[in-house]
């Protein structure tokens, strides 16, 4: 509490001030001092003993006669108000939460009385008892006055009927518990959500699982709610020993099984092999184990389970799982994940069925799916699969060839998210693996086959794509009324095109060949909207993490009838033809202030140094073809 200032000791009602009046002469001032010496002493003593002093509280000074201000008269309330006459309010305020016996003297340094309840009375209880529930909830019993109060006119004593009522944390509504835990854990995301989930790897997990698990000891209600959140997403190692331990754990705790909504199974590609004890310095990096300091080398794993065993474990243990993640790992010459327990030629073999899984996420997909047969084997275990998210760790020619075979077949998926090249770096020319794959198949045409599937609603692709994708997609839309495609999201690594020289196949904002191919891709996408009436969201973007000016990375977005990104006269005219209601948010003519440094390189001070550009005129990229330096 702050110390009181001088203003607190000033009283306007004194006839004469407490301080010396410096306006009178010295002789009169001396007489005034002698006359008022006794009066000032009395007033000073009364001020120093006021109850407002926080250090040494004492009796308050006697009330002084003050000039009563004129009572405030409120204005007349209009007759249109529902309550024209103010209701009388009672000034008799009572605290009904606890009794007098339960009050504690705050000035008493010994506060141990807070933890000691008074002994129970002969009727089986006493006022102000504090009870601790067995499940961790705290219940407080106190005296509450009933609504019907009767006053004794003779004595003026209020007689209240006392009713004991227990208060417990578990008595709060379920919505209050949910709000408290959402504040601690973050708002939960539904496993069946299609629009709110961006990254499946961490969508249902929490970073502080171990710390927040202790909150389950607060009460029985919190125990259920917190366990439900902590066990929504679990991650298991795909080894035989790990599956056995997990099976035994959930057998001992069967009530946890329905909480699992997302199961993440990762297959290790390395296994440490420990050598003899090494107590001296060696040339290799030692590893500290329970037995001491050892030398370790990493070899191929020997205890990995098969997909058949993993699917059987999930089907038997988790009756309500709806999202499954399979991580194949990545290493040089990585082993393929075994699909069956025993590799035999006996046909047919059937995978265990997991009826509840709707979403499949494959990471390091090359180790999981290396052919069309592998994909059919996995999908056969998931009869109700609706979403497939597949990503490759490293780009390979076989990745394009394998996915081209899979996408050529009819698909019953509603959402397809495919990432073949996700390094987000510009390149000087087409790599060798892409030239090898493009010589056998044009992947854009195969991707259009999957996009034209009658059931597909959302398509997201990261890799190489060109205008042929939208051309083939329009050609396969025989009846636009049957199409269900709602969103198309393309992240361009490079645009496949015919080139004369190798240096014409690069990518980046300084390569005009790439910019022209990107414009052709955007123009074809807008033209396809004429047949794709159900498409409400279209995004085509190029991401270069090494770009000298990242806001200048070309992109085009159509969302809710508004467009942003690259534009040209041809793009604006085509957009007005196929979607007359769509408009660009802004059509800027330049990127910003352009200049040249002492080396002759162009410098740009963009109007949007840290924000996203809403308008990028494609013809301005020609100014960047000679090199660019940011200022």
C-alpha cells in the first residue's frame, strides 16, 4: 500500500490554515504563532493519530461539522421507460458465505487456524466445516440464510433459517470445466475437421503433456477430461516389443482405449549396435548407456513389425481411432516396410480391417508405397478411407512414376494432399530425376485424372505442374453438374515445359521463362473455372526460401470472390469472362521504388517490405531478369 501524500492531511473546513501565513509582517506573525500554538498542537496530535495511518492504526478523530452540499436531484425519467420510478434499495448488506465463527483475524501472525476445522458438534457437524473430497475436490459447508426471513419487532433481531449446502468443484457445469481446460491445453480440434486442421502432425497433440498430466489429480471430473485430451493423439514405435508393451498397457487400462482418436506409428530406419565397454578416449563418438560408456554403430533395424501386425494392433485396441499416421522414415538405401508377417506366395492374403479410420497420413512414403500393389494393400485395410495425405522426404524419379500409376486408377477419396517435392528452393535447370520421369510419363495429365474423380472435393499438390493439368481437367469434365471439386491448392516447384537449352528451365523471380510459364498456368486455371463451377478456392503459388525479396514470389489466390497476386491484362479479361462477380483487391502498376547501386545491380525498396503483396504485375518481373539487390 502506497504511503499517503500531503493532500490526505489537508482539511478544507478549518477556519484558519495549519501552516504559517507568509503574507503578514514578522511581528504579527510572531504573535500569531504564540496565540495559535496550543490549538495547532491539538490539531496536529489529532492528525497523527488518525485511523488512515497504515503503520500505527489508532482511534479516528472526532467528526467535524462540514458544510453539507445540496442533495443531487435526478432528472425526471421519461414515461417511455419500463420502470419510471426508481425502486428503493436496501442498505442492509450482509455476507452470507460464512459465519462469524469461521472468520480469521488477519493481524494474527499465526495463520495455522486456517487449516484446522472446529470440532464437530453433537448433531454430527459444526458451522464452517471444510471437507476434502476423496477425488481431490474441495467441499465447503457453511450457513446460508434462507429466502424467508422474519424480523422480531420487539428485539429487532434477525432470525435466519440455516441450511447446510455442500459446494464441490465437480458441481460446476461441464461447460465451465471445458473452458478452463481449453485455456490450458488450447482449443480442441475435431479429428473429422476438414478446414481447421493445417498440420496433422501436431493437430491433436500438446507440447506439455507431462506437466499437464498432473492436473488430472485435481478432481474426478478433471481426471476424465484431461485423460481424454492427453490420449487423443499417441505415437508408438513400430517394433514388436513396443507393440507388446502397448497392448499390455491398454489391457490393464481399458477405459483409455476410446480416448485415442489419432494413432501415429513410426518405423525406425536405424538401430544402434553397441560395442564393448570403452572407458578411454576413442576415435568414435561414445554413447552413455546404463552399463557405462560404450561405442555404438547404427545398422538396419531387426525388430520392426509389419503393417499387418500394426493394423491388427490398432483394430483390436482402439475402437474409435479415426486418423492414422504411418512414418516410413528416410535414410540412404532405406529398407522398405514389410507389409506381411510372413512373405509367402499364398494368395489371397487379407489385411486386418480398421473400419473407423477416415484419414491416412503417410510420411516418408517411399518406404511405405513403392508400387501400385503396396497402395492397394494399405487401402484394403481401410474400407472407409476418405482423406489421404502423402509426402516424400526426398524427390525421386520413381516417386513420380509410382504416383502416376496410382492416380490413374479410380479413387473414392474426398481429399487428396500430395507432396512430392517440398524443399522450396529455386533451381537453375531441370534435375536429372525429373528428366528421367518426364521421358516416360507426363505427370500433370495423371494428376488431372485424380482431380476429375467424381468424389474428390479438395486437392492439394506440391511439386512440378504446368498448364496441361487444367487443360486435361477441363477435358474430363463432361457434365459440370456432377463435379464436386471445391478447392485446388498448387505449390509449384517448377513448371514443366519444352526448352531449347538447359539454362532455360530454371525457376525463380529473375527467370522470365519461368514467369511466363507461371502466367500460362494461372491463365489456364482461371479458364478452367468456367467449367469447374463448384470450385470456390483456387491458389497457385511459388515458394522460394532463398528469394532476395520473398514478397515478390508469384502467387494467385481466388477466395470468396476476391482475387490477389499476379495479374496481367489477359488474366483480368479472362477472369471477367468466367467469373464476372470476382474482383481483384488491388491492381498496382509497380513493385515499389526501383534504383541501381554502385555495382550496376537493380535495387528495390518494396512498398510492402514485410507484408504480403496484394498485387503483382507480371510485366514488372522483366526488370528483375538482370539481377536484383534489396535495399
